[in-house]
C-alpha cells in the first residue's frame, strides 16, 4: 500500500479507558487490529491485515528503540515502551505500549501481542521526547542508517547502565 509520507503535525488522542490492541505473526505482519487501532491509524481492517506493523511507524521514532523492542520480544520477554505512531494521513499519536510474545504449547513464539494505553504527557515532554530526539540525532548523523541505529542503541544502553536499570525499570520509574 502506498502511504502519504506527509506529516501534519496534528496529534490524535484516545481516551484513558481505551486500549489499542494488535497482534502480529512472528515476522511482525498484522493479523489483528481492534477498532481503536484502526481509528487512530486512520486505516480500514482490509488495509491493515497482512501489512507489517511498521505501517504505522512514525519517522520521529528512533530505530534504536525498535531494535531494543525486537531484541527483547524475540528472546521471549515482554517490553514496555513509549512509542509515537503515524496515522495514514500524517497525524501522530503517542502510546505506552506493552508488547509480549505469544507461544505455542511447545514454547515456540508464534506471534506478538501489543496493548497500548494513553501516554503520560509529563513523562513524554520531560523525558521521552528529549531522549528520542537525542537518539534520532545520533541516528541521522550517519550516512549509513544501520551504523546510526547501532550507535543510538549503544547510547541508550549506556544511559540505562548509568542509571543502573533495565529498560522496563526505566519506563516504570517514569510512571506517576
């Protein structure tokens, strides 16, 4: 599906009692998206199912955070992370995502399940947005995208090491 790559700068919101839910296969292709996901993404179910979850990736979301996410969930662990997503029309919306692997009876990962809730505005503005800007600046300072992502990833790991916490602990420490 061709996407409009224009960003509007308009932020979309959803209610605190709403949960965005999606499920993917092991490669990250969407197999389920609830009505809240579809509404915020501005997409129909037909446009969504079978697409890579990255169909809603916002260019201001550091690739290093997605590397951490994929490294974590593909190893069988869950992860909480703040994410900015992009709607089909170029709007954006922030979420606090909880991503977990789904296993078959033999313990093999058969897909991933993500629940997203509203993001804490104060945490976004005071911690996450500045951190993500720093990581993006590092990523964009390299001609080679993979080198940029890896340097930003190493920077993120150093920040966590200096704080003496794992990523989930860092995210939980930000919650009020």
